[in-house]
C-alpha cells in the first residue's frame, strides 16, 4: 500500500474540480480532448460521465497525484481517462485497482473494459510515455485484449477517396428485423474482430449478437442501422454510423460483410456510403477504428484514405 488517499467525486462540481488538476500523460488526440477545458462538463451533460465513476489519489499533503474516470450511462462500461503518476507507480496501481474494483462490485459487472490511447505506432507499448501506464494497468489486474487503429476523416479536406458502389442502403426499423438479425449472425461467422472472437469463446453466437446489437442501439440509435443490398437484391452487409449529439463529430461504428459476399470490396463501399451519408448530414469529422490484425478492414479504410490518428490498446478485467 502507498501513502495516498483515494477519494471519489461527490457531485458534478467535484468532478470538474478533480479533472482540472489532472493532465494528459500520453500524447494522443483522445487524451488531449479528454483533458481539455470544458470536456468534463460536456461528458456530465451528455450523461456519459458521473461522480460515481470518477476517482482521484491525494498525497499526504492533500495534493492530487492521479485521476481515473470511467464512462457509461446506466453503468460504467469502460475506463478511458487516466492520469497515473509515473514517478509514483504504486500509487497509480492502487488508484486504478480501487476504482475498477469499486465500479465492478457496485454494478455487479462480469467484466470492465479499459482503453489506453497512444500515438500511431506498431509497438505502442514500447513508447516512453506509454510504458508506465500499461505497466500500471496490467499490475492492477487488466489483461490485454487487442490493439486497434483509430482513424479520423474530415470530408471537407478533400483528402479521402470514395469507392464507387452500386449497393443500396435499406434503413432498419427495429432490432427485431429478421433481416438484421440474420445478417449480424452471419457477419459474426469468421469475424476477425478480437472482441467477437473473445466473446464467441465464452458465449453462444446468439448471445454475442444480442449484446452487440443492444449496445449499438443505445450508442447510435436504430436510425443509424442500414442493410446493404446488391443490384440483384441480396443482403450483403450491415453498416452502422451516427452523428454525436452536441458535436460536429460522428462515427462509422460497424462495418460487416456477409461471408458469402466477402472479397468483392464491399467493406470499402459500405465505409464510403456511410461516410457520404454522415458528411451530407453535416458531420465534420468522422471517427472509425479496427483491429491491427483485421487486415481486410484496415485495407478498406486505407483504400478510402481514412488517416490513422492514434493507436488504441484495449484491456479487460474479469
């Protein structure tokens, strides 16, 4: 045990106060945004941040030496804000472990995710600013799950390369749509996504599908779901994308191609179709990501010229 005192935010004003004493220790767009002025209030206003998910470490003089915060609506879904002191590694581990265990216990969570954002790199865990953070994360009990590439495109910059397509996008009216259900189950077959692979090792394909569709419904809304139909009338894929309330930003959240129709460049076409749709709706910056091991999806983003802005390290505590 270190000589720190761990406190939890008592109300929104306390969240903002604790946040104001924290700093981004890793140079990445997400970290700079999380620690920018006004972000904590923005997260609270959107219902994504909460005093219950915000913890700080104080030294014996009462000075703040670390911050950990989770994100979620009804329950914490991920820890994604961390200011862990590199000069006091034991304090960072203690703070992170306490925050994670408290949130898991109070919400009876089977698992809790954690994300570390780093500069674009093939070996981000070897970067000097990243080493102390991932060391603390693993010492606190989190296991590495996957490394992902994060992309951000500004269509107005005219740097992207739309892929021509003859696919039609059919909107989905509800999660009970049998075409949606059938497509998502099919997409999970042979999926290269590490979260899918991990889920399918522990649950049935139906359970994995139900959980992911429900999560995307909460995050994006049913109006963001579209089935892709080829000129012959066959359902060939699913794409989900939405704008983010209160911001000029949005995301291509999901791109999946039916296994019977893979190898025709449909992933790039679906990415193009959703990017165009979001741009026409006024979205100025479009976010996307994929696992570094998902070569076909990375190639799709590359062909459409989505620039990589950072690397994301996904961890899980079970």
